[in-house]
C-alpha cells in the first residue's frame, strides 16, 4: 500500500489536534515555557 500525500496531510492534522488537546488539558498545570517544551517533545516523539 502506498502512502499518499492525503495520508500525510491527515496524519499531520491528527497529530496537531492531539497536541492541541493535550496542551489545553495542561494549560492550568504547566507554565507557558513548559507547554512549549511539551509541544517540542510531543512532535519529537511522534
């Protein structure tokens, strides 16, 4: 099965959505700096 550009776009959308959901859940727990580090770590991991 070949990976299409549409698959990549959808995958990136899902990753972005998951990251934003996590950041929303953590916004009252972590500082802005920590949220930025979380986002960097999230995208490094995925």
